[in-house]
């Protein structure tokens, strides 16, 4: 579901979705006036990504953009004029914007957050040092850039054509598809290599590693799955994409929450996979449910007083049933 614009936001407000989208369009036009090999193309793309991210967060509510160290920023975000002397509105740092988006938009995963952090670090180097990070940079950043833009635009009911036009949007879709296909090829090669190494182990060594993997998967936090390389117990972990649902079960409170996986690890064959695209290609990208059980005292007390019971690694996700 696409979030609606808060009724408290006016289109003329500098933190409104429409104002920020207009700014993203402005930089997108400047970006496309240059070729992808030029440093200015890369630099202006960082402005496109930032204003698009701020617009997506404002689309949920402009108040999410306010730096909460001063309540006047929240008041300003709501469309009011603070009376504090010498007040200058301050919004969130862009790193916090991307962090919020990862929690607010299920499709904006840690993959996109990580790319955004890396891409904007290049901008910081360009603007604040003598370095020239966009000179001669390989074009492999384009696919995750367009994919991030697509996710943010779709959260607001728009598509890539809104920013880049039909021709460029079609090229961007091809880049995204090629990138996902390459991820699939890469991860399947890695799985095959780890399977070969596993099968070459002596049966006694396999038995020991299998036991270690089962014990490890029980103790660690995450969702237990079967390793695609060695077929032993392994874990995926990820980011929450829903609010926890609590219910009383006898004298205990059971809390369930949906997660989207972002990383996988198997201690038996040492296979590790990071990123939703590669996890999906490996058949490990399904959402899962994490269950925690508390007694009422620990649930309502502060975290430093009590700790919850161990996570239930046997809980099945919606695609497992």
C-alpha cells in the first residue's frame, strides 16, 4: 500500500513530498544532461537519491524529517512557524533518513541502505576533500542506483519515468534486470563450490560439522533454514517489516513479527550469502516470522531489568506453510 501524504503538509512546505520531488526532478534533469562517464553525472545522482529519499519519508509524514533534538523542528514540519529566536529549521541527517526508510518501507532493504551510504560517501569525499571519487568510477553503481530510485518512487505511486523519462527508464529497467541475473549467477556458483568442498569431506568430519551446525542454529538469533549447499541447519537473519503482534498464551505473552531476510550463514560448510537479491536467487528470500516469549513482568519492565526468553528459530514464515 502506498502511504498517503499527511494532511498537515502543504505542497509549498520545503519538507513536503511535492517540494522534495520537484528538487529531485531538477537534479535528475541536470544528471541526464551529462554522460554516465562524466564526474558530474555521478555527483548529481547523489542529490537525486537524497531528495528522493527525503520525499519518500515525507510521503509518510513530514514530521519524520525533523531533527528531534529540538521540538521546534517538529513544529515546523507540521506547517507552523516557531517563535524561537534565531530559529533555523534542521532536518534529519541523510544517513538517518535511509535508516528510517529501511524500517518504514519493506521493499527498501539493507541492500539499498548500504548502497546509499556508499554512494553518498563518495559525494562527501568529492565535496569536502581533494579526492575525485567520480573520476573513472566503474558503472556498476548504476543498477543499484536505479533500483533504489524505483523502490522509493513506487512507494509514492510513481515510476522511473517520472524522474528520467521513458527512454532512460527503459534502460534503467534493463540494468536492474541484468544486475539481478548476475547476482543469481554469482550465488549459484558459490553454492556449487561449497557443495563440492562439503562432499569431499570425510563422513566423520561431515558428522561433526553437522552436529556443530545444529547446535549453533539453536543458540543463535535468526530463522532456521536448510543450507542449499550441504543441507545442514543454517540461519537467515534480516529486518523487521511489520509491527510485533502480541497475544496472551496462558501466563505468557507471545510476540510475533515478520522479517525480510538480508543475510545467510551456514557454519557446517561456511557458506555465507548477503543481500536480498542473492538470497532470493538461492531460494532463501522468503519472509519469515520471528517469535519471542515473555512473562508479563519482563514484557512490561524496562530492558535492563529483565530479558526475554530465547528466540523461536522454528517459526515458519508465510511462504513456508
